[in-house]
């Protein structure tokens, strides 16, 4: 499998790794304020792949989320964007499918 295909599959799995992004949102500690929306974008070219060890690093993932800081829901919503980097490990299945097995955000 070529590097470009690995990067594309990893990018899709990283941005959809909801547990990791939800944990990051919780750890941002906005006190009583709550977020109701978040999204992640990552260009496949921002992923460096080490095929010998099935590992990767990424940078410049955009983590976009809102924070409701008003007294009532929807009163005052602010949008934030964080640039996120991280690393992980993947598994190659039948030389055609990538399975993300470990993802760690670097804060």
C-alpha cells in the first residue's frame, strides 16, 4: 500500500476518533460553560508515516468547538480553534485497510 493511501485512511480515522476529541474537550476545563459543537479537520499531507513501525505523527489538525458562555442556552456562543498535533500506531489489514490502534494527542 502506498503512503498516500495510508495518509488518507489515517486522516479519516483520526478526525472521526470521537473518544479522543471528546476527552480533549472535557480537559479544556471551561468550568460551567458547555460546548454543543465540535469538528476536526486534518489534511492527509500533515501526517508523517513510518511504515517500518506502523506508526505516525500528525500536526496542524484543526479542532473547532463552541462554548456557550451566556446565562441561557444560545445567549452568547464563542467559537474556538486549536491546532493539535499527535501520534499513534496503526495496523495494516490484508495490505489494503488501515486500522487505527492507538492515538495520542500532544498538548
